């Protein structure tokens, strides 16, 4: 499996941001399941999901404080990379 994500440390909090399809964030059950699955890949870190709408506007799902912080960060400022998990 390959996915795009980033690990960020801000104000002493280290967390992961994972890009998913908008349909995942729009469905709480799927979003929570995805967060749990990604949590195993980033143990001990809060996981936040990010999806973009058709205009490229991001939406974040996860811990409120982290989601609010990310909403004010330009997407190009996030250190995205591709992860591969077998």
C-alpha cells in the first residue's frame, strides 16, 4: 500500500497527517476506521486525515486542536512524502 502523508512536530506535539479521499472523511465510520488503521503505522502519534474537495480546499478530520492548527497552514508548507507499506 502506498499513501501520501506527513509527520509534523509543532509546539511539542508530534502528529501524522494522512491524505485520504473526501468520501472517507464524509463518513465518520470510515474516517474512524482509517484513523485506527493508520495509527498502527504511527504508534504514539495522533493521526489526522486530510481530504480536498473538487476545488482543492482541504478538510481535516481528527483531534480538534491539530485540525484547527492545520486549517491555518498552507498545504505547500506541509512536508508531504510518499509512504510504502507492505
